[in-house]
C-alpha cells in the first residue's frame, strides 16, 4: 500500500495512506494548526487527475495526532519509530468491525452491493449429499467504510455494522446543477439521481440516508456549494469522545482549497461549447446557459468560447469537478495540479 509521509519530528511521523482516504475532510476540520488541505475531490475520484485528495500545506504541524484520531477509515497514522499509534481514542480503532455470523447463507447479495468491493463470497455445493450451498463470506476490514449496505440486504440478518457518524444532509435544490460530482464521490453509494417521467418533478440528487455515514465528501466535492453536511454525533464509544465532538458536531464540512488549474489547447478545440454549457459554475450563473443557449449570453463566469476556441475567464472560481474535461470530444481542456499556497 502506498504511503505518503506528511511530517516528521524526531522519531515521530505523520503518514497518509491514500488508498484508505475517502476525501471527507474531517481531518481538516479538527487540525488546530490548519496544516491540512483538501481539494479537487471530484476530479480525483473521476480519475481525471493524478493527485491525492489531501495535502499538507504548512511546516507548522506539531504531530498532535488529532487528525489521525478522527479519521473514520484510518487513512492517517502517527507513528513512533515506525509503529502506528492505535487505541480506543482513535475512531478507526473504536468503531466495531463489520462482522458476519454463522447464520450467513453465502448468497452473495452483500458482495454485489458493497460500494467498496470489500466483501468476498465463496460458494460450493455441500459435500454431504444434501441440496445445500456452503461457503465462506469474508469482509476485508481495511477498505470497509461502514455504510451498512451489506447489513441492509442480508436476508438472514447475519451482518452487523456500526456507523462512524450520525448527521444531517441538506441540499440546496436551487444551487444544484445535477453535475453528479457528489454521486461519483460518495464512498457509500448513498447518493443517486432519480429517474423521472415526462412532466414529473423530482429531486435533483436523492440521499439514501441509511447508507450515508455523514463523512462530508459530497459537500467537499460539490463545485457550487449546494450540499451541506453536519455531523450530529460520533457513534462509537471512544476515549475523549466529547472533546472531538466539540470540534466536529454541528459544523459544516470544510470548503475545499483549489489545488488544480484548468488548461486548454486552443488548436485542438472545436469551439463546440459543450464545456461551457456543462460547467456547473457557469450553469449556476444562468439557467439559460445550462439549457444550452450558449450564444444568448455574453457573460460567463468561468468558461467561454471566443474566436473559435475555449477560454478560461477566472481560474479561481473553478469547482475542480472536471465536467468540462469529461464532455470534451477532443481532449482540449483538462486539469493540472497547482502548487498549494
């Protein structure tokens, strides 16, 4: 597993495990020195840029370990002489492992629905002459995010899951541009776009509340600030729980830092305008633009087509969701990492 050393002091290290990080920003919320930066969660999740969700922006880190203690997946570790510190004051240690009991019939439903692909089910025909299926169900704890899908679909109540957080999820329907960034980012499969019939009005994004762990990754990734996630409590019993809840409960998930920049190729651009229309920041500025009336509006906040080529108007308001890069038919616009100030 890849490791990134964030900070070193004497025999202590702050280490990040990118494969475990879900981009929720909980660590950013609690850092007393504001050393951690979260950004470009949408583009990273969509595979549009090769970078990590999380970076360290300051040498002021004192290796207090607060970030490691509230990380729900154990993606951050403080190590002393190379040995990770773990006890019941760490959320990832205090949370009960997802377990399967002997009632399991190895039907494989849990394996099918797990959004992190961390369940393995093996099946074989019973060898005692009976018409039964035997098997083995294994949950890989290292990648489990405790969403509860497996527990919900299990037909024999054989699986037990404990959530890391209880919380509140709110969406501003007026601001949401249905760009699906939140849907693609959610580690739990808790968000989706409802199908609709002609003339029917539905929610732009719908939440499966029973699957949500209120991590806040969707809010961090939303390019138009349409989603608010607030934690109501830490669910597991952990040491110093009240202290951590004072720092996290009732506080909205952090807004991201812009850690990427848009780059265009004027020679490759076809001036089709698809990027201008699909950009959620542009779309928020005027509903006509979102509907495809590209030439009816002279002023666009982020992207425009001018003189036969796409042009970036204001890099600083980019939501780093990558919708423009996804829709471009000739790869004339993309995201690159920029240095964190």
